C-alpha cells in the first residue's frame, strides 16, 4: 500500500464551527484517519507533519495583513485547496464590517487601537488565491464535507449541488412556508446542502448556505415586499452569514440605497 | 351478493372502504392536513381526512380555510403529488462491493408496498397515465415504477370545487374522471344531505365497494352528483386551450416574453417538483470513505438548475430564460411529439407553488396574444 495522502485543515478568521463539523463526524472521522494522514489540524492536535498536503480544507476569511500573506503559503503547500464555510467562501458574518468603516469600530472597541491590524474588508479565500472547490454553508454540512473527502480519495467529482434549498424542501415533503403561510424565506435563492432544516420547522430559510447557482434575488425581494416585508427587513435578511457573497451583497446594497434616498427625501420635505 | 356498479355511500362508510383496503394488504395513502396544507400521506382512519377543510389558491399563494360543512374532499389540491410514491425523489439503484482487485454489483431488491390511493383527482389520474406512458410505456421501462404502479388501487374523488389555480376543464382532464379508476367518488354536500356517489370502474373496485354498506342511488342523487361536477367546471377561473399550442410555441422561440418571465423566475425548481408529470432524474455515485462500497442513486432533478444541462464544456442552458423556455417547450410542445399528448394536466400546482406566482396560463396567453416574433431556433443561451 502506498503512502496515505496528507490532509491539512487550516483556520483563518472564523468561529471554528466548520472544523467542528469535521470533528463531529466521529465514526467517519476514524475512516478518514484510516485513509488519510491527518497532518495538520491544530483544532484536533498540535502535532504537525510537514507538507505538502494533498488536500487542504480552509476555514475562515482573510481579515488581517498577516493572514493575507499566510494564505499564499497555504496555497503553496496544498495540491487541492477546498475552502469550507461561509467565512472562507464569502467573508462570513464578519464581512458586515465591509459595509461600514472598520477603523471606527476599532477605535470604539479597543483601548489601544494602534495594536490592531485589521484589513478594511473581510474577504473570502478565493479573493486571494486560486481555490479548487468552494463548499458553502454556515457551518458546512457534515455529509457534504465527507462527500468532498470521499470524492477526493476516489478520484471522482463531488456531488455538491448548486440548486436551491427548495429542491431539498420538496424532496423532504415540507410544505412551502412562503406560499402556505406568507413566511419570508430565502430558500429559493439559497444553495441546498442543509437538508432544508428551517422550513421543516415552519421557519423561513436564513440563507446560511449562501447563494445558489443562479439566484434571482431581485424577484424574491419584490415578492417579500408583496407579502408585507419592508426594505429594512430585506437588507437585514441578505446581510447575515453570507452578506458579502456577490448576489446577496448587491441585493442588500440596492435596498440600502433605497432607504437612504427615502430618508433624504423625508428630511428635505420636512425641513 | 352481486357487486354493485354504483352505490350511494355515507361519509362514515369511507372507514369501511379504508378498512377493506387495509385488509387486502394495501398501504393506503390519502389526503391529510399537515403544516398548513392538504398533503398525501398514510391514511388509516376516516378522521385522518381533511374533514371540513378547503383551500384558497392563487399565484404563489395557498391558504387552508374552514368550510361551513363537513365535506371530506372539499379542498382542491395540495403541493404533494402521487408521483412521490410511484416515482420517489430518491432511490438507490445498486450497490457495489470491493472484491479483491475488482468489485461485485449487488442488485437493489425493491419490494414496494401495494399502494391504494384515496382521493385522486381526475387531473391527477391523467398525470399517472402520462407517467405510465413515459416510465413504463416505451421501449425502456423503469422497473421500479412498474412495480409500484402494477397493483395500484385508485379511488378517485371527482371535483366539487375548482381550486383557484385549476384549469383542467380546458385541458380536458377533469373535473370528473371517465375511466382508469377502481372506484370514483362524487361527494354531494347540501344543507339537508351529505353523501358520496360511488362508481366502480373495475371488478376489484366493485368488490371493495360492495363491502362499504352503500345503497343503490336514486335518479335525484345521480343528477345532484353530476351537477356538482358541472358547477365546479363552470367556476374554473383559468384556461389554457388550443390544439395549435405546440406549433405556436415552436414558432415562438425568440419571443420577448421569455425575457420577461426570466426576470421573475427564481430558477428554484419548485414548479417541476410539484408538477405531477415532471419525471426527470439524475444519477449520483456515492462512495464510502474507505472505498469498500459504492452506491448509485437516482435523484429527482429539475431543468431549472444549471447542472441539469451540464455536458462536457459547460451548461447548455446557462440562462434562466433558456431554462424556463425549455420547461414550457417540453411540457406543452415537445411532449406531444414524444408521448402523443401534452405533459400538462391543468392542476395549477406550478402556479400556486411558484414562490413568485408565475402563471403558466398567463405566460402562454401572453405569447399567444403578442403573436410570433422570430422563428429562429438558434441561440439557446
């Protein structure tokens, strides 16, 4: 038997939830350890085996100048680089800073702002280096993670669909919450992968898995307005875990502009 | 006792009908209220039925409503179709086990339950006959579908209500079923009376019907049942007609309406999932981490995803416009060439369950009204 391929798991700015998804695999993790050498996975062990690594799973977004350098080292050390989770694929919840002035936050939060080296924007891994596959989700699904590892091990294309949550919802036999109860739901523009967890409990989708392959956010927002949701709610809905994912970003910014224009009009008409 | 062809049964007799089917070994499926909608699921008792419920439907909108009577079949249609039982959205085709340097295929042994469906709407019966043609009628038969379909016992519930998005009248698929059922029920609810006119369509149906304790109908009861269905037909708000539909669509490949609908279409795939005749599937190979076993699964697919038309080099239908157009073109036009009839039965589910309420009858109407612009079939994307 040849040498086992080496697996590395890296972390940038993130909550570690995606790495935990891997640790949560438990039984299957043993199988992974049997097939791969878990060479670099600080969350699991501080023992480090030198690279290069055949497969690197990268969690987190790039938020500091140091990380913007480090991610290039990670790329150089990796044959296949898979970015995992909302942070690594879209900038994560911390990309909310991208819509504001981060220096202002720093001055408010930290006693000595000079010690803080933060980039103006939180960006996904693919903004900095070539990525072989992006696995979306906040956090990524355990099954999808195993599917990617399994596909890598057996030299096949991973089955990671880009279609919407609606497909999973219908497959599960859920009743559409938007149609049957008027509950706003991001499912039609959100990528499948979670198994339609929220609609199964009569909640609208929060968009944890980020944009689907062809998300028509404009049409969905118009529908949200028809069922009684305001512009502010639309901005907030698109501005969560995947706020900086291009289609979601554009949509929240469009409605933010509308709100700003409205506020301007109101202030000029009242003065 | 000679099995009767037509009987009047009381609502309570539906319990005997269910019992009689269960006794014969059927897995009985029928309408139940679940999560704000009428869906098809296991049925064991009369009480499971959506007694006294109806629905209000429009483009992208469905609401359950109370009726002021105790009708058993007083709703129209919910989001779930019978195809989920006959053609499940996910199914393992086979398994393979590593065997030294090679591998061994393990055939999937399926023993599907013997199904009895209670409350099949006439349009849905047509949909099942379309699936029969597609999945079991041609040269290549889907053995799983055939196994599930073969022993199926069908109890039709003719429509006394026209749902808000129904257009079966114009598609000639309802609101009453003429054949293809074991038993057909027409429910009559008036201020004074509540009964179901039951008609046996097969010997098996007559036998089961004979065990329900019904009585022979009088002329008045037969007339009232017929009138109920006629009234439902008259109340239908939508239509989609025209024997020229196929040619009209084929000529309208470059119609500007496709751009218009593409602006609204979410490409979420809901319409294809709730359509009773959309049958497309894809296959997925799954492997165990250790590589000891591999499985091939069949999974429901939708022409609204980019992967659906992915071949070497990319997706054939990369734009939402191309996907929506493909769906309608196939359903209403190419289907006729392929399977001898339209793929649409007028149930209106794609209208109700489209989150943004895109209406197939309206889209076709717009294409018809604005005439044909361009007949060029080039330039897919």
